[in-house]
C-alpha cells in the first residue's frame, strides 16, 4: 500500500495557502490559453473559408488580375492596338498560376452547383472582390463557360471586342477563322486555328485576328475562363454582340469559306 506524504494527506482546507493559490492561477492561465487558441483557430478557419487569408500564391493571382486590368485600361485608352493587346494578353494568360486561378474563381463550387445544358454552354459568373489585390473597378467583362461532351460554344464572331480564353478544366477542339469580308447574307472567312485545347491552353480574338471562334467539348465536362473588352475602338462599326454564322459553308477562291449568317436558334440547332 503506498504511503502518502503528510502534505498530500492534508484536506483542502488545510493545504498550504501559497500552493492552492498557485494551482488556481495555473488553471486560470491554462483556461485563458485554451480560449485564446480556440478563438485564434476559429478566426483563421473563418478567414480561410472566406478566402481572406492570403499567401504568396493568392497574392500572385491578385497581381495577375491587376495586370489584366492595366492591359484593359491601356486598350481602352488607345495605348495599345488590339493586336498588341492580344499578344500581351496571351503572354499574361500563359504566366498565370492555374491552380490558384481555379481557387480564385471557386471552380469546384461552380462545378458542383452548375447544371450543364443539353445544348450549348452555360455562362457562369464569379466574384473577385475577396481576392487580394484585385482592383475594385474593372474595365473588362468576365465569365466562365461550362459545357458537356459534344456540346459547343457555338461558332460566332464579334465586332469591336477583344476576348481571351484559358481552359480551366477539360479538353476541347478549338477552331478560329479570320473574318475577311462582310456581306448582307454571309461572311468570307479564312481558317487560322484548328487544334486540341487542354487545361492552361489559351486563345484570343480581336477585330483583326482570329475573330471567329468555335469550341467543342471533348471531355465529360469542360470549363473555360473568359475575359472580354468591349467598345475599345470608337472608329469600329457594328454591335459587339455575337455574330452567328455557318463556318462549314462553300469553299471559294483563296482558301476562303462563304459562311452564311445564322440566327442564334439556327446556330444552336446545328452546332450547340
């Protein structure tokens, strides 16, 4: 049987006063430390869940968006031609940290909640206000297109618009044409790009290069990040809305194609 020391055998009321006080303070300090730890952990968890806790990578993607905003401002301010803007935009797109871009636009959340249509592509919006470094005022539009296998971002062109795509997820067949001439019922177009696009691959359009495009989904689900700058050149005529056409038209002299103008319904019926 263990032998108790005289001190440990004393009842609490007879314990040495200094030792009781020290024990009480130790417990109080321990509780305070635990409370502080829990509060700190909860704060960090909240910041992380709201994407307010930045690290080097998150800051880098914020800087990337800042550069994109500066490019857009320079295009609007006529400091860059649309061809120069395309070249700079493609270079910028190729330098992005793709995993961090996916987190910034919350692709997992969008993918989980989006209902991909049976015809064409869905356009998804996303919020950049909580990404560190992103300017409050942006002079470009942004969206993510999502589509199923065999569905398309249907063939179309634009006027007075520059656009940049980067594939976030999935595989696509991407095709581009130059719009050479515009006629009342058709366009004359010239093929420029026809290849497979995967994550991180980039394409751009302007009024003077590759300004008709068509992306067809090759994987079960695919997502493309898009930025567009509208109305950058006041001398250009025409709507910046989609110009639908049939790129599988009659082949004519000079490697050109006579592409009939189509309505949105016709184009989606054939290519969506």
